[in-house]
C-alpha cells in the first residue's frame, strides 16, 4: 500500500468519497465559490473552513490614480469575504501572507489531515504531512455541502532525491530541473499527469520545511494530483532519481515552467526589465536570503539594482525575520522595492503590468503568456540566487530556441466550418482559457458570464468572442486545463455554448471541476478520433460515448 492509498483509505484507481478535515479558500477565488454555493443552495458547511486573504492587499494599498480598478476589486473582494465568513462560520486570516505557508506556521495543518483547497497549489501542504488536493470552485462547493471530496485515488510517481545542493543553487533550481526532466520532447509531462508525487531519499534530510514545501508546490506544474513525502516505512522504487549535487542554476524559458535550460554566461545576453522575488514557490526565507546574498556579491558598493526589482516575502513572519536582521533594509538601500506578503504580483495584480516586448524574471511557478501583463512579454522562472545575479546586471543568459523549436506554450485553434469541432493544438492552460486579468474586459474571478465570454481564449485568438460556439465540442491534446483552478476556465466554455471536451488527457483539478459543473469530458488517445477532428466534422457526446459524423 502506498502512502497516498493509506491516507486516502482506498486503492489506486478506486473512486472514493474522501472525508475532509479542512477546506481552504481565499479572497480571489471565493466569489466564484459563492456563485457555485448559491447554485447548489448551500448555506452551511459540513466541514471546517478557513479563508486566507492572500491574493490581494487592503483597498487603501492601491492608492495611485492608475490603480482605481484594483482598489474597486479589492473592496468587492473584502465584501464577499466578510459575507462568506459569516454565512459559513469560516475562520478568516488576513495580513499574514500566502495560505500554503501560513497554515503551517499557525499549526492549522497537521500530519494525516485531509485538506481540499480552492487554490491550485494546495498540494504544497503535503510537505507538512497532509493529504492535500486542489479543487475547482464547483468541486469545493460540493465538498462544503457534503463534507467529502469525490475523487479517484491517484497512482504514485516516486521522486528520489540524493546528495546535497551545491553552493549558489537552491531548491527552486531543483524543482525546475525536475520539471524539465519530466517533460517529453513535446513539453508534456505524461508520466505524472494525474499522479501523486512522492518525494523520498536522503536528499530530503537537510531540507527545511519551507524547502520541502517548494518541492511539493510543483505538483500542478507536473499536472499531478498531489504531493506527499515518504518516510522510512513508505519507501517505494523510484520512478525518477535526482542527485542534488548535480543541479545547476537554471531558468524555465517563457512561457513554460518545464522548459528548463542552464543559465550560461556564454549565451547571448537578454535585457531584463523586471525581477520579482516572491510567491508561494519563491517567497520563502531561504530564497530571499539567497537573492540578497547574490545581489550583494555582484553589485559594487552603493550601486543600485540594474532593473525594477520587487521582493514580497511569502508570510509576515518571514518578513519580520528579514527585517529584524537588516536584510530588507539592505535590499532597500540597493533600490529593491519591498512589498507586503501575498500573491498578487504572481498573476499581475496591483503592480505595473509588463508591456509588449518586456522581459521579467521571477521566482514564481508560472510564466504563461499574459500572466503578468502583455501576452507579448516574456517571463522566465529562476531561483532566488539566480534572480539576485540577474537583478545586479539587468541581463539573463539563456540559450535561445533553435529555429525548428516551437515554444511549448504555443497554442493554436482551428475553428469549425460546417461542423462543430473546435480543434485546439498545444498544451492548453487555464491562463490560455481565461487570462487572470485583461484591462478593459475583466478578471478571471468575475462571475459575469458576458465578461467570461470575452476573456475566453483572449490571448490565443481574440476573434473568439465574435464567434457562435453554440453546440461545439472542444478537441484538445494532452494535459488540457493545467494551471490555476479558476472556475472561469470552465464557466466561460459553458457560457459560450460549448457542450463538451474531448482530450488525450486532462489536468486532475480541471477534470473534477468539469464533472461537478456538468461539462462533459471524454478522454481518448485514439489517433483516429483526432484525425477525424476536422472543420467539417460533427462530434456528439452522449452518455459518455463519442459519436462522429462528417458534414459533406
């Protein structure tokens, strides 16, 4: 029996109703959750609920005239938060930082707890001994109603870590290296789709709890269901082994967290316009200290950073420790902007948006097109140590893609002509489906269906909003719907009249959300199905079966 099977109380592949000990939501995703709860007419929770206000700051933090939209959004989110807390007797945590670290600091999560979260990186809590899953708001709403999560117990993919990290290399480098090793040539991590990642090995022993959390945090980028850590009694034969002593400083090239390549000073320099150190993946004390050390080492005395540089600690306690020993003051003297703990810059909220052609480097976990601003900007992911060196010079050195290499994040759509098939090619993330924010349109947590209709595929093909998609079936490749667990990525399809999805594989969070929202999903790897998905084909999903006809 694997560790996940023991914690879940069922065998791999078995559908179970997992009793929950805790449900976690946050300020950004709660409006969509309330919409689903209203649809189900649910007014009390069958399981304890905690709401961590971590995605946005207080409204008065957005004081610039240009931040009026952010201020109005923050006001609305606070109103929704307070009403939700009263309705469901939820504990509210404000001003403490990012939920996946705060819950451990406040001892809200303990060993063997079964947790469902409204944020895609909820599996981070596996580092602290919990069995933690993320859910779309439709899934979380049903769990609030019933006290249980309906899921298929995932099979385990075991990652063995040996050795120790070299000087100047952090756990973020190890995570990006692992993601790079998991991807197939077409960019898809087939081996880990829907799996539970189990980390084990002597390489874990020197890692702190927050460093283990960075490992667990990679689950959604591996399209995995959750993360756990095996002890002496839970060791499994490894599916992948990484010797930490061999890990190099790397960058995940825009727009995929799995496109990891070594940082190499012999490669051409690319100008960097912004460096951001923070998020649930890179705002830990270890990553910020590594950033500060490498920045100080590379800057001449009294020199300033070479580009706009922002640091946001993951939690208030991390910020207090860094203030107490002078680390943050030293960064301020170097021109670094220190932001309160929280998630906002990760998805482009509250800070200046990237412009066309700009390049950002971040210690975050996602770099999809348009995530921090313009879809014509590039976002590269690095460790805190590498970010420090880059902030000092304003340059990044990574190998450019060869002319025949296509970026993993390249998504294209073939629209139906006489049929009803929308054929979408590439690895489709929820950022592709509904971007987090589009000025003049709205944001991904909006519950207005007209807004969601306009957001759908906005960065992929802006003509989407003018098309009649009533009765269409979306045909996709592998790992469909990976990324953030935003309700809008499903609601926008339904609002547009799309009646189902046919895909080779689907992200586990998205699959559960589609199920609970009533959107039909059919999984197949039959090449004949995809060959038949032409502009003149008609697909129909009935009772879980796919019927194909062709319009002549």
